[in-house]
């Protein structure tokens, strides 16, 4: 699964729609306990939040799934603050909270 996650990360530089597909592919194969599952959900939050028109439901769903997956991480694992902040900004924009 780690290679799939890296492929999705690299895809962001080429095409947002390809990156979205790659992150979904990663999430289909990765076990729920994989430490990069929350990253993928937060990345999808940011990607869906930057699309026009914005798909509010997908932004909200992936933000919440990212939070849930992060809570289930083993001690010692976490998500980088910059990504969580980006996802939170995208989420807040979509639900109408100014940051």
C-alpha cells in the first residue's frame, strides 16, 4: 500500500483528478490500520475542496474519515500539521466557517 500512496502523492503534480483516483485506489487496498490512511483522506479533502464546483459531501466525508482514521492510529504515529491544517481550511471553506 505504501507504494500506492506515494503514487497518489506524485500524481498531485500531474493531475488532481488522477490523484483523486490514485488515493481512492490506495484506500481500497490499504488496511484500516495503515498509518497513511488518514493522510489519504486529508489529501482527498484538500483535492475535492479545490475542485470547481466543490463537492461538499465528499469534502465533509473525507475530512471526517481522516479524523476517525487518525484517532485509530497506533501511538507514535500522526499526521503532519501542515496537511491537517490544509484539510481543515478546505473543510471550513465548504461548510462556511471563516478561518
